[in-house]
């Protein structure tokens, strides 16, 4: 790693810009600890030109929300043949759209809370009151209301009474063009990170205990606002089941290198998957670094390994493209 130049991409223009900058600073510092030459770039309109002009050996994407998770930045890096850590562009697009990802998980036999997704126009054209009544009739209360895309719990809110719904919908639509209404599941909130070294494996389960009861934006990024237990205070069979569910979600959605699955463990030990993240947070209060530390690892060493694999993978991809398609067997 001491002979490589690594770019850490952070910032951007999403609602999660400040969190992304914190993630970028953390992973950059940890990579420097293991000898990497690291430069930190903001993801802005100069990105393509900088990539062409200063072409790094590899990129770590520490962007959260928007272009950093919906596959846009990944597609640019693929187009320019710049190696990067993380999931490829098409799988990012699938995971970024929560209803599509949930449908894929459900088809694969995993548990995810029942849901309805409706665009902003549906409330305007069909009548907000009638639509809200139909949602409650279909899913019951309490509900989790959140944007159909995005992260960091921005725009997300637990609704326990019908009177809370209109305001929750307005808050949600400030962060997206569609609302995902999801049946609220009571239980132990956990996160299971998956990393490839080189085969995907689950890191220790992190149990999340927000002091105010809801793991919202403030609880996520305010030191002391949430207590974490890693490994989680679960029985071994339940923790193993949660880890298997996260590994299967990683596989079903086509994740690569890293992912983080957020779930609720109900009293019967079932893991109900809420979300699968392609760009897990890397701040001092984030869940992936917590799991890495509990596993006895170092974030810089993990990303050093993933960067090496990304460079090797990129070389193989370019060799394959230069060779062209494999000959067709005339018998097929």
C-alpha cells in the first residue's frame, strides 16, 4: 500500500454530506496508519477531469446518499476503468431503491416488513386523506414512514397514531419523491456488516440501543446518544441466524466487498431486514467500524485488503475485455 495512491471520495451534495465528510476523514486516517498515500477529494463537478488528470491507483467511496449509493459514481469509475472498493453500479441501483430491494429479499425467502410505496403525486391526485386511511387499513399501526431512497434515517419516523401521519408524510417527502410505509416491527435493533476477505463473511452483530428509543439521525451521529453492544446480547443461535440473513441479503442484492444489513430481531428470534447499505458509515459512531474493532481488526487494514483486491479485480476485468467474448461452442 505504501506505493499506491488512494483517493477517498467524500462529501458530495446529498443530505448526508456532513456524515460523508466524517466517514472520509476516518477511513483516510486509518489507511494512512497502514502506510497508504491517501488524498481526499470532494465529489463535485471537477471529479471526471481530476480522475483523468491525476488518475489514482484506486478509490474508496465514502459517499452516503445520492450519487454515492445510487450507482452514479460507481458507473463513472467503471467507465474510466478506475478500481474502487465496493459494489458495482447496477447492484447499487437495485439496493438504493428500497422497495425493489425489499421485493428481491422477500423473493429470496428473507423476512422484511410488509410495505406500501406511493409517490408524492398519489397523495395530491387521489386525495391525501383517503390514501392515508387506505395505508392504515392495509398495514395497521404503528408504521415506519421513510423515503423510498436515502439513508441515515433522514425523513424516517415511527407513527403510532393516525393523527401523526400527515406531518410524518410531509417530513418524509422533504427527502424524496415517494413514501415507503412499512409495518413497524418491535424487537432488538441490530446491524450486521459483511466484508469480503476474500470470501464474504459476517462481522459480529451490533446491538443498537438509542437512549430516546428511536435510532434517528441524531441518535446515529451524536456521541453518547446511543449505546452499542458488540457482540449483541443475543443467544448464539439467534446471532448466527442474523448473520446468515445478512450474508444471504448481501448475495441476493449482488453486494461486493462491503455491506451492512439493518434488521430487527423479534422475540421469536426472527431477523426482519429493514435495509441493506452499499456504503456503510465509517464515522467514530458508525456500526461497521464498531464491528471491525470487536472482531479484532483495524479499519485501515481491512480497506487495504479490499483496495488490493479491487486493483487485482480491475486488472482481470480489463484483460477479459481485451480478449473479447469467449468463443461460442458450435454445439450450443
